[in-house]
């Protein structure tokens, strides 16, 4: 969050009217004249004006005194909008964005033309990727087109949106106004690096203005991070620290960057250094807490994977995760015709807040998983409400990033790697495929999908609340569209184009023979054909759903039976909370119509429904009606959704697999049931023993039957099995 | 003393209690059950409480055909009806008989007084205690599954009485789900964790608390109930057996589905039964020593004893 803001504080300090009265101090600092600037700031602390004193204390990093002086200043007759805007920037720098935003708003309430307040709001919004940053910058640009720092900020946001041309233009405008605009120079250097060109000219210029301007390198590192260049970002954070050893924000960013690369020891040192020097923002403190909590994790390695799991759930989860990773690696090695050098590390967090620490300062949903090079961090299924999360789909998604980022050496636009990852989920299972949520249908109906060349902006600075979700859908459906029209190999060819540093425009031309405009036209036509019936009937569907929900509440089952199938036909992809499948199934259950209930629940399952309770109900009905293999398949789906806190699920599936003579799989399930701490531990150990024995593993069978009898020495079936084992010829 | 050691010692005492329990069976003691479904307030709760009470009624009648079972639901669930029922039992129950009271519903606690909500006037913990204290049964179990039920514990404590409450204190005031899992425990053979063909109060408690915890975890809701029990006069209520708690609970059989009694009454098998009990005690002793033993030696000895026990059981089953 705060990582990108330190330089902005300096930058704004020089230009604001308040600071204009104290220009020398901040300018000196900006030009690397540290000793002179300190003397200047010390003098300011003795000024008769509280606002000036606040600037002095701020420059000396005496934060509490600066804060106090600003408080006094805002009470004085001179303490207008300008003072509040400066105070807001101080608070932002000291990690208090909420109060900072309030002060910026108060400043604007007093003076609606206060440029610094707009810039302050832009900075806070950008740090939170909330989509309003560009709006505020544009207001500032309109009010002060001749202030270099406004163009510098516009350049930064443009590059974060991967609009390199606009970023270069804005940086050049800033440099035309002030030839030593350091942040514009940094943006220019970052553009060169992201485009795989030499940044030397710009770096030399940066050094000539101020050789100790670490923030310039930190900005470059930040832009590299946003373009998936995590290794390079770490290198530039190191340069930032070398230039300015006391730049604690860069130490913190370096620590977090190292954590992302799995280099914990050095990360811990850097973060502790920040902490002990008073730099204790949320990212630093939470990252340190997370590092401390790693003592409660275990690491499980094999040739191609490293799993980092909380001790309390590693026994349960590691067999599933490891098996799935091996499956994914085999599939992607073949599909992408490449191999990842070295193992892929997957970290699984049962506490969502721990996972959130790993995604801080990253754009996009960041809600389920995140990939940094060959390190994947993701939520554990136990971190989420049952049905909210499919860890299998998340793993296929994130692993796709690992391959695409490796294949392109990180030179890939966000929309393409996210789109391909979403597409891969659907390739793994039709039930995990890209689904049009109500937000997506509304976006389609209201023609809000973005042109392909601007799609990245929907991820970084969304213009409406659901735009990130819509952008994921659009990116995924573009890859589906390419596969449908040109075939799956074209997607791999697109990967190769990006690896050759082609732009999206070039990649489309080269592989699909279309201009971006032609592509957009054909894609929108395709999506329209697929979704216009659902989009155009969306309101009708919603009315029917309301009717059905009300009928369910008053148990008017006939209304549901009449209206339900038609509602599903209008929008079969709707499987989230309050879906029609659920109401209809409940209705058939009440009416004891087992066949219809199975039919409804199976339709829900195939539409991608993920409510474990509904799927387990289906499995039970399937089992009772004799479709035991269908029941086993249904429960296997639940394993990908919520395999935790449910010993009964594993035991039931184990029983089904045992009956089908899938003894190894049954062993896995009974083992999982034990790892889930079942109430009936002895009974579960016995089942495990029986599965081992049936699979020909007598020694393990004896271990398990002894475990059962140790708990319950008089457990008759276990006694019988023990006697059998000891009477058998091999004993 | 380590936690493991306490646990092992408890198992030894548990064995002694089990033998005492067998004696109680032989004396043909009766068990009196009173099940009350309190005022629901809303149709949903009303239905849920009544269904749970009726399920328990059915479970106890099936498990113990000679049991004296009184179930008060809906209009019958009044303070006066409850008092009459308990007075009736107080007139007939003998010291060797067991007594079980299960309260299902809402409770309240004002900081000093716990009340169980009934149709008409509520009944407070002191009144419940006073009525139960008049019952001569020396083995009593009160299961209060209501909200705020932890607030009733101080008043309900009495020698020979185990108390189970759905909440750890009177301040846990949200409606509870514990009753649902308590009833489920008595129907689910997997609650019989020691495979003794019976479900004790302790096994039912363990099952219900685990299932309750899983319910809250899977709903991603903060748990608003933490069931506890106590079966001694002093000491805080606990969530698991140990530190002197749990002897009465583990020997208080609620549901039986085996033929223990028939075997105990067969003189021809008494020698085998004695051998079985000896082996069981040896196994318990060995388990008590496990932490200090070489794992291979422990396994060898345990296997030998378990094999002997299995063979004895095979003889008994003939």
C-alpha cells in the first residue's frame, strides 16, 4: 500500500503553497542534500507558524510532533484546505489512510479547487486499487495542467494500467515542465525495462539529479512487480536501498518481495529492520506475524513440488494437493511443451488473513490464490465457507500462471495470463468452467465489456465495483472464443508471441490474422450469441426467482414445481446462493419424489453447483437408489470443494470405493477420515485395516487394526480381523 | 504429572466404574427419564424442540423397554406439570435407580438466576435442583441443552449427579444446536467409541460437542456455545474428561444395544469373563506406560494382549 507513496510525499511537498513557503528544505532533500535539508527543517521547527513547524518536524521524521503541529495549525485562522491536505499526506505516509482520506475530503469541502487534496485522494485510491485514482488525477490535471507532479502521478497510474504510451507521454510532459522531475524519469526507466530495453539513459539521468534518490528505484521495482517481474523487482528494491539505506519502505518491499520468492530468512531480516526502525505499517507487521506463524507449518517436498501446510491439516490435505499437482504438471508439461525447472511451491493458508498478507498491494481479485514466479499462495478450503471455494480449480488456475509466466519470461499482459488460467479451469472440468454471474450478464447487456487492448484496465483500476469479476470472465471467454474458432493450439502460439515480446495487437494479427477491432467485433458477436438470451431475460428470471423464493418460504411446493424448470431454463448457469435448483430439490424432497430430486440435484451438479450439502444429499440418494459409482463420483467432486472438517464425507466415500474394489482410493479416504479426527476413531481404523488388507497390504492392515483395538480393546470385528491376520499363512 | 498420565489413570478408574456399572445392571435397577421440550417462541423452534424430545423418547423406549419415561412437549411442558412429574418419580425411585432429566429449549440468565423457558411460568435452576434433590436415585444425569444453560450449573450441583450444559456459562445466550447432536449421538453407533455396545453419557457428550464444533466451523460462524459437564461437587465444569471429572459420566449408560447382561448372568462363562477383565486391566496398565516404553516393545506386548483378549472373546461368543 504505502510502498508507492513516499516519493509522492516528497514530490507534493515541493509544489504545494504551504510547502512553497519552505521550498528549500524539501528541494534540498529531493536533490540529495541531506545535511543541508536537515538544518533547514530544524530551523522550520522554530517557526512561529504551526504549519511550518509541522513541515519541519515532518522533515526530521518526528512524526508525533508534526502531527500535533498540524492539529494546532488547522485550528488557526491560516489552517485552511491546504494545511489539511498536507496533514492528510503526513497521515498517509504514516499508514493512516482512513484519516488521511477524511482530511483530503475536508480540504475539498473547504476549497473544491484544492489540487493537493485531489492528488492525495488519488494516491490513497491507487494504493487500494479501488478505481477512482484516475478520476481524481484527471480532476487535478484539469485544475493544474502546469504542475509537473500531477503529470508524474498520471504517468505512474498509466503504467500501472499498462498503458505505456500514455505513461511515456505524461512523463515527458512532466519533464518538459521540470527537467529534474525524478519520478517521471523513474517511469521512463520502468517503461524501458518492462519493454526489455536498456534503461541506462534514464538511470544516468536519475543519478545526475540525485544519486541518493532510492524512491526512484523503488518505483521502478513496483512497476516491475505489477508486470510479474518479481525477481527483477527484488533487484531494484536492492538498488533503492543501496542508494538510500534509510528508505524503510523499500526495505519492507524488499522483504515482502523476498517472501514472494520463498526466501524467508532474508525477508525476515529486512522486515525486522523496518520494524525496529519504527516502520510498522500493516504490510510489514502482518508479514512478520506470518513469518512467525510458519513454525506451525510443515514443508513436504518431492521432486517437483514443495507443499507448505499448516500442521493441523497437513495429514489431511497433502495427499490430495500433491496428487493434483502431479496431474497438473503432467498435463501442462504436455500442453505447453515445456518443463518448469525446479519444484513449484504451494503455500496453503487456513486463515484467510494470512493469505491476505501474501496478496497485499496486488491488484485483481486476489481472493483465492496468487502466483509469484514458482511460488503459489492460496486459501485452504478450511479458510472459506463450504461451497465458496474450489481448491482444485484454484490450483489449475494458479499453475497455469506458473507455466505462462515462465514461458513468456513474465512478458504477458494481465488479461491473457488470467484469461488462459480461467480457460484452463474449464479445460480440466466442464463443471469448473467460466460462468456468467449476474454481474457479467448485466455487463454484457449494458455493453460494458472492454476492447481487448484495454482489458488490463478492468483488473487494475476498475471503473465499477464488479469490473474485476467481469474482466476475469471476459478474459477467460476470449480464450474460450479463440479455442472455439481457431483451435486450442492458437493459444499456445499466442504464448509464444508474447514470449517474443509481441504486443497484444501484434499477437492477434500474427496468430489470428485480425486487427484488434476486428477481433473485438467477432468476439462480441460470439458472446452475444451465447449470452444474449440469458442477458435479455435476466429481469424475467429475477422475478421468477423472487416468486420461487417466496413460495419456498410459505411451502407452496406446487408453485415451485411449476415455475422452477422455466426459471432454470432462463438462466441455467446460476448456481450461487438461493439458486432455483436448491428450491426445486427441496420441494421434491418434501413430496418424496426421489427420482425428480436426483434429477434436479444432478443438473445442479453438472451446472457446476458447489454446495457440499446439496452434493452430499445427491450422493446419498444415488447410493440409496443403487447408483454407487455415481455416488462416489459426486462425493469425489466434494473433495475439491470442502474436504475439511468432514470425517463422515471421507468415510462414506471410502465405503463406496471399497465396495467398488478401489482399495487404494479407499485407503486414502479412510486415512483422510482419521486425519479429520472422527468421533468413531476405532471404527474408522478398522475400515482402513480392511481396505489395506483387501489391497494386499497386510502389515499396514495390522497396524490399523491394532490402532482400532488400542482405542477399543473389545471391538469385536477388529478382534476378528486381528485373529484372521495372525492365523493367515503369511504370519 | 503430565496430561497423558492423568488420562491413563482416568482410564483405569473408568474400568473400575464399568465393573460397578455391571453390578448395577445385575441388581435390576430402573432408570427414570424425564424429557422436556420447552417453549419455542417461534414455530421453527417449537417444531425443533418437540421433534428432538420425541426422538429421545423413542430412543429410550427402544433401548430400555422397562425404563420409566416421561416426555413433556407443547401444552404439557409447564412448570406445574414438570413439578408433578418429578414429584411422582421422587415417590417411587430407589437409591439404586438412575435418573435422567433432559431439558430442550431456550434458557435465560440475568446474571444470578438461570431460568428454563416453559409454557406459562418459567422454572429456575434452584427449583429444578430442589425437585431433583428429592429423588433418591444416587446416579443422576441432568442434560440442559438450552441457551445460557451454563448459568444453571452452580444450582444443580449435587452428590452423585452429572450435569451437562450446552453452554459454558449463563452469558452464552444464543439459541443452541447442541440438542440436535445429543439426540444424534444416541442414534449413531459411531458414538460408541469404545465399542462396548452401549453409549455412555460421556460418549454422547464427546460426540455432541465435536459435531457442534464442526457445525460452527463449517458455517464459518463464531461458536456461540461451548458445552461443558461436571460430575463432581468441586471444581470447574470441563469440556473433556480428566482431572477427576468424567467417572460418573463414563459409567452412566444411556443406550445399550448389546447382550452384556445375558453374558454376565451365565455362570459357565464367569471364569472367562474374569479372564477378560484381567486382560482389559493389563491393557489399560500397558497403555498407561506407553509414553515411557520403547515403541517396538509396547507394540509387541499390546499385540499379544489384544490377541489373548480376542481369543477369550471368541470363547465367550461360542
